[in-house]
C-alpha cells in the first residue's frame, strides 16, 4: 500500500471520497466508519446523501476548499451536527485541499491511485473557506473529498483548536521556512512551497521520492537514521550546500524533529530548513572587513591612532605608534595627548590649542586634514611628523583617526641637500653634473671661473666644448666604458677654456645611481692644476707609458721587473718574463700604412691585456715588441696555459682598416730563477727564446733553454772585440751639425761614436754601446771620445777661424768617476779648446740619481765655462725640481717626440710643454731628429731655432764634416723662402 493510503487510513478526522458525477461513496477511512456506524462495504453501496445532509457543493467551485455545515446520518439513524470540508479534484490525484486538523498538515497537489474505480457519489454545495493558488473545473472533476468534524459548540477548546489548526495550515503554506515531512524510511510525505522552490521544483515532484536518492549524503543519512532510532532531534547551523560541481552554493540552518504516536514511537520526521546564505556571507564579510581593518591598522607602515575628542584620549593605537612614542599601548591609552608634544610648535603656536584646531577641522569636514607637527617621545626627543587626520564613523561620536609619519630622515635629508647645494655652490673645485647621455644639467661657480663659460652657456650642451684635441679617442672610449660600467674614472685632462687657452684639469667622474642601482647621472669634479703641475706630471706619465697603446713603456717595465726581482729574492715568489713579437708586422705596416699599423698595435695590446690579471704587467718595448711580467707563477703549466689562450685569442681576426687581419705572434719565456736572477739576464734570455720561436715557424712560444745561449756567446765575443777596439783604433767619431734656422748657419755639432770592426764592418751603436756600459769599458772609451772630439774642434777652429760648440755625450758611469771634472779640464787645457766651446750631454738618469758629488762636479765645470745639456729630454725620469739643481744650459728634445709632432697631438703637446718649460727656465733648446720641412716650421713657429737631424745632414766622418764647415752657408737653401 502506498504511503498516501496509510496516511488517509491513519487520519483522526473522518474522510470520505465521493464520485463527483454519481455521488457514490468511493472510499471511507476508519474514522469515517466510526462516525457513520457503517462497515466499509455498506458505505460502498450508499451515496453521500445517505450519510450527510447539508448544503450542496456548487458545480463552479473550481477546486476551492469549501466549508459545509450539516448533519451526519448514522446507521442507527442518530443525526450528528458536523462541519465538513470539501473540495473537488481530478481522479488519480491526491486531495488538492484537505485540512488534517490533528496532525496540522495541509496537503497539496499529491497524486495517488488509492481510489477504487466504478464508485459514485452525489454532489454537495457550500461556501468557499480558503482561496487556493490552484484552479480546477468542477464539471470535469472526478471526485469530491470530504473531511468531517463533529460540532461541539459548547466546547471552547474545540473551537480554539480549529482556529489554531487553520492558522498553522496558513503558516505552513506561506512561511519562508522550508518544511518537508518524511516517513521513517526517509520518503517524502509532504513538502511546502518554500521547500520545493528552494530546489527549483513543484511540491508534486517529491511524491513517491526518497530524500537521499535526490540528495545523496552519507553523513546526513546517518543523522536521519539516528534521529529515527533514538527519537532525539538534531540541529545543524550554517550547513554548507554544494552544487553539482562540489562548490558551496549556499548555507542552511536545519532541524530534524521526530514525530511520535501516542505510544512514543517515531512515525514520521519533520525536516525544517532556513536559507542563511545571506546571513553567513554577511557575517563572513563583516569578519573579513574586521580582519582587513585589523591587519591594515596593525601592519600599516605609518603610526596610526584613533582619538576620541569627547573622552580626550586614544581608543586605538598600533604597534608603530608605540614605537614612535617609545611607549606601550597601555601607556598610550592612559597618556594625555598634550604630554606627547612640546609646549609650543616651531611656528610659535601653543601645541594644545593648535592640536584642537586641527582635530575640530577634521571633525567638521569630510576631507582629511594634512599638517606637520612636532611630537615628543618618552625620552624627551622631538619627533617631527607628517600627520593626516580624518573623521571616523559613527557620526554620533567625535572620533578622529590620525596617521603619523616620522619625517626625521626626510628633514635630515633636506638639511643635507641644502648643505650639499651650498657646498657645491661654494666649492673651490669645478663641479659639473650631466645626464646619462652626457648632457650638462648643472655647473657650479667654480666651473664658470675655471672655464670662462657661464651656466647659461653650457646647460643642454655636452662636455665636448672643453675638448682640446690633446687626448686620444682611445682615452675617451675608456672613459665612457669605465663610467657606464658604474666605476669612477679619474684622469688629467688637457682642456680648452672659452677664450681658447689650454689648461690641465685633474678630473674625477663618478656615476650616480638611483635606488635600483641604475646609473642616471654623472658628476665630475675637477681642479685646474696647470700652475702646480707645470707639465711635470703629464710628462712623467708619458715618460713611463707608450703614447700609442698607453701601455707601460720599457722604463716602467724594467722598474717593475726590478721590484719583482727584489721581492723574489725574499723567497716564496716566482715570476716569468715573456717577450712577444708580432709576426710580419713590418709587412703589414708597409702594405696598409702607418695608421693601420698603429691601429693593429692598439688592438693587439688590448687583446693581450684581456688575457692577463691586474697583477701582471704588459709593456710595449719597441715597434712591434711587447714584454709581459707574469706575476706569481706556480709552475710551467700555468705559463703554458696562458700561451695556449694567447694563440687561441689571435686565431680570431682583428678588424683593421676595414678588413679582417689574421695576426700571429712569437713569444719567448724566461722563468725566474731558472733562467736568470737579474733583470738583464731575464730580458736577454726571454729575447733569445722569442727569436727561437720565430725561427721555429712563428705563431708559437718557446721557453728559454741552455742551448739558446749562442747569442749570448756572440755577445761575449762582441765584448772581447770591444776591449781590443781602442788599441786597434777601430772607433771613429762622426759629427752631426746643429743649425740655427734663423741664419742657416752651423753653430755647433754633436760628436757620435761609431765602431768599424776589422772583420764585421760598421756595427750599430745600439748594439755595442749597451755592452760598453755594462762591461765598464765606457770609462776608457768615454775618455777617448772626449779627447778626440776636443782635439778635432780645436783644429777646425784654427783652420776655419770660426768658433763653434761641440757636444759630447757622457755616460752615467763617467759622471760617477771621482776625477771626472779634473779629466775634462785636463782635456780642455791639453787641446787648448775654450771651455764654452764644449757642451756635455747627460741623460735624465744622471739627474734623477741626485748624487751630491755628481752635482758638485758639474757645478765646478759650469764655473769654468763648460756647458751642460740634457739629452733626450722627456724620455726619462727627470722632474723640474731635480733639473733646477743642475747648472743646465740646454734642453735637447728627443727625436721620438719630434718625429710625429705634425700628426700626433700628444707629441705636439709634449714638445710645446718642453719649449715653454725651457723658456721659463731660460735654457737653450735643441731639437733632434728633424727630417721634414713641416717639422722645421712647427719648431720655428714656437721659437725653437737650433735644429739637428737628417734634413740638414747625417752624422759625417771628420773629413766630410770639415768640408761642410768650409761651406759656411750650405744650409741657406733649406730655410723658408729658399
């Protein structure tokens, strides 16, 4: 039997189902049988009029639930006053409206097959009792459903019960609470509209369905079973509801109440649910908002306080506020705000009144109030703050939220910025600030004084306006490479002022970086060091560095090599000397030209530098020869590894003069101490090994070995021959004239030593003179040179009747001889040459030795009229302070500077500097190595008039030079205008 049959049979109220068309009783529940006194089969033979006398149901009742007053006619004939509730419905549908008063249910829209077919009943009429949302046609209705209640007009409780049931029925159908009645097997009995609507169905949908077939949930099924078994209700709050995808779609408060019969047995379950999604989400939003406020409040970077203007105290403070004042929360809550500020603010206002003014302003407007304020912390320290005040809800309270930012660092930064600004404006050094591309954004007054350019003249321009052309492009490339890599660049610049004057500026350029470490500007500071320097420092640099490659030159290399030897003598330190020679450089130079050759040398040097550490030294020793001092050599493998890297490095072509050149090099290696313990031996052996590498096919390297000493043997033989050269009279003197280009006349000559070996022929001075120096033979040979030169000069004076000056070179070893001055005077007396006709040339190394005895000897000679000249000036160590200690008469400009004075700005600058220095010291000038008219004109324009070089004559044997003396005006045709 279906549940609806059980439901009707168990009703306390009598119920009849009557065929609408015939009025025949089709069904009667037990309560109806008790009321009428009939058996079921007896009632099935009767019509409604046989058991009920009352108003008839109108045919147009439309399925409405009607209340009909009448009498029940019992089987024994006893009439009972009753009230009937009747309604029509379609066959095979559950009663559309039936008040089940005792159980307090209102049943709607349930389908059933509990009505037997073929039954008839008479119609009844009455008045509508309740409106219904459903519509029925009485004429097409199949059945009429009657429920009866025996009247008890004298019983007030019965009437109250009826009214209560009616009210409950109405509430059931209209409440927002979702209600479902279930049997103990969890099948749906009834659901109200709210329940059906919640799940998008009609109430009829649930008929005959089981709850957990529709909503599977093992946990809830266990709960339902427990309630059925124990009879104890269950309540759940804010239970999540999941959609088909397992996502929470809402929340329910639900309750499961057991319904028991008079025996206390659970016969049904009432499930009530309330949709609390809005409430839960609102609570979550409130909690989230409160947490957000708490986090923002507590973890804000600012100090935050909430001030109650009515209470005159803080109601909330965050941790940063505690740190700002140096107080705990409890201390701040009990502190009087006036105690947290000095009595007066910096503008003179009283803190208490000024604070209330700001607070009232914030309370009276919607916009925040901003101002700066001086607070005082617990230690009595003044804390400048930037404050933002803003009114807080609710409106019935005078609450102000304050955000406080400690601006001590900002004020200090502003103070420092002002100091810096004043420092820049008042600095003695010139300051220039440019952007990342070099555009000038600021110059200080010192810059304006130094350069002659006003601020308005240079802003928006680049520092190129100061360029003089004396610095190489390579230097500027290195400058930009350095500062763009974030490093500081320092150098001495030769710059040009606005009026065209040159000046030396010692400049430092520093990159400025933002907080991310990105370079945004460059700051250069510089000072004019022209007067202090007087060209000395620059000359010193150029003396120690190769002008083309800017590498150390031979002098600096030998100095560092000597230092390495000294260090190694102390033990636990070894090094190597490498000589590197570019293969076939002369062919490249002759084929592509000198500019390409210079470019090749610079690029070659750069590649070598990339292979070495900062502790290593690489120097340019000659035209295409480089030397490397390799620091801290552990073993041969270390050097071998470097050599392989070098060969690999030069496997890649060099881009020279618009074309790719494959350049190789030959390298010789001498190891300390295996291949020598002194500078000369190491250099010699590295040189020997380098030539062996060239003999081995080039583009390779060779370590020095004993079997390479053939050259050393040759040198020894050369030294032995030199010792016999004097007695064999193999030395010769050649003479090179010195010309005054103002008159074209010869005013003197330089005596130059030559060696004409009986078998080997003429040997170059560069080959044998170093051997003379090292062997000590230079003393005897120097004495011979001095005597022979003075004798010739005296003879020529007598023959020509002309007095001219003869220059003789001295070695450092000669100058150190104790009787040197006496020897010179003895020669002059013996040859009867006037002392002023003799000029002794010394090198800068003699001056730098600064030996008092040597200085005294030259003072003695100078007092006798002998002249003194510095030979090859600018290539050595000398400085002005040392030069001034010697009685100098002449500076000789070295041929290496003269060679390129018309094409190399560095050489031109050096020559200019030497000429200016000589003029300021009142010294005569002689320029060596003049070969072209352009060189002659360059020097003449700068008032250097005494010249020497191949343009006028090569060094000549004595006989040829004597003939030249007789041609008094032989050089007139070389002068300008001839």
